[in-house]
C-alpha cells in the first residue's frame, strides 16, 4: 500500500495547489506539517498554479492500493 502526504496551499490568485510527499513518517504530526507548510510559504520555495503560495489550506494522508498483473 503506497502512502503520500498531500498538502494543499492557497495561491495569491485564490487558487489551490497541492504538494505531495511519498512515504511520510508516521504517525503524522499535524502541528509539524503546518509548521513545514508555513516554512515553504515563507521561503517562497514553489510557484503554485496561480502565483506564489500564501496560505496553508489543509493536509491529508492518501493511501492507495496498486495491483500489477503480469500479461502473458
């Protein structure tokens, strides 16, 4: 089962953009995630869809199951 931490930011144009991190350390610490998101915003590290990132909107842990089939 693959897991990723999906962080949602608001851009200066009012749009949402997401940043995902594969295989996050668990259990997820919401306070630490918020602090990291605020550091990303303050560092102006990414240019989101619709301009600079200005606010942390939310975060979620996403799990997905992948089944590969061998075709003969």
